[in-house]
C-alpha cells in the first residue's frame, strides 16, 4: 500500500458511503498503520478531518 492508494480508498469510501463510511475508512487507516506507520496514518486522519467527521482518532505518542 502507498499513501496515494490509501488516499484513493478513503476518498472512495467517503464518496460512496458518506456518513456511514467509518468502518471502511477505519480499515484503510489500520492497513496504513501496519504498512506505512502511525505517522502516515495520522497525516491521513488530519488531511481528511476524520477525527471530527468519523470519530477516527490518531494514536497518542508517548
């Protein structure tokens, strides 16, 4: 998976499912964390404003 793949999948889920896209987006974020790391996943969460719209929160770093 690349960052661009994740962006496309998130945008596609938003376009297709609107407010009910959270489960699909959460799956993409989980795959992104696994493949590209927490920092990239957090960047996507911020970029798409997923925390506010879908209650998908970035991981806390200690």
